């Protein structure tokens, strides 16, 4: 009874209510997907290409209209307004260039001796700060990350060279030490013998 009362309040019949509450026809058949054919794939691809082409045309048209609007707005401006805008654009470019130069100078000043030019350029590109002290602190941190100081002592487990180091001596200079003996008889006399 209550259902009939609610249906009457909504202005629909009982059959219409059952139809609305029943699952859709697609769900009754299970999860069967319609078969795809090659023509469907081609249709979608053709449709996608058509939309890409239209998108390119619209972008081109929008760029042309933006240029025309800019030209129209520039024509309406007075000479002083154009000069002010040009001055402002030059001012912003100069400020950017000065900031980049300042970052580069700080990076070069604080670069460790073992840092490469590429590492210095990377640090100069990435440092940021409001004043010189903040820029210097940031540069020091970045150099520690990008160009850490090389260890003077070999790491444990690292391979060391077993190749003997040559003792090179100049031929014309006076030797600081007595030359090594190379005569085989004298060398034999120096070796201890068993008795």
C-alpha cells in the first residue's frame, strides 16, 4: 500500500516504477563486450586525425587573431604608452640578466678547486635567495651536493695500484743522492752469503 501511495505521489504507475527499478538490459546479459572490427578502429583513427587537424587549424587561427589584435591595440596607443611598455620590457630583461650574472659570480667565487665548469654552471643556475648571504649559503650547499670534496685517503676495500712508481731523474742535473749501483759484480758482492 505504501509503495502505491509513493508511486501516486511521484505521478508514475506501478509498471513504470518496476521498469525503473529493474537493471538495464546491458547488465542482464552479463559483461559481454560488443565485437570490434577493423572498420571500427579505422573509423576512430580517422575521427581522431580529423579532430587533430581541426585543432591545428584553430590554434593557427587563434594565433593569427591574437597578432591582429595586438597590432590593432598598438595602433591605438600613443607614442608615450609604447615607449613606456618598451622601457618596462627592457627593465625586466635587464633585471633578469643582472640576477643571472650575480648568481654566476657567486658560484664562481665559492666554487671548490676540484669543481668543473659544468658543475659551476649548474650551481649558478639553481641557487636562489633574497640577498647575497642567502645566495652564498645556497651555493655552498649545492656545491657540497654536486661537487663533494675528494677523499685524500683511499676508502676501505678500494683497489690500490700495485704498479711500482718509476723514479725518474734528469740527466743533466747534479743528483741529490748517489747513483744506484748497476754493476752485477759489485751487486753480487753486496749480497750476503751462506756459510
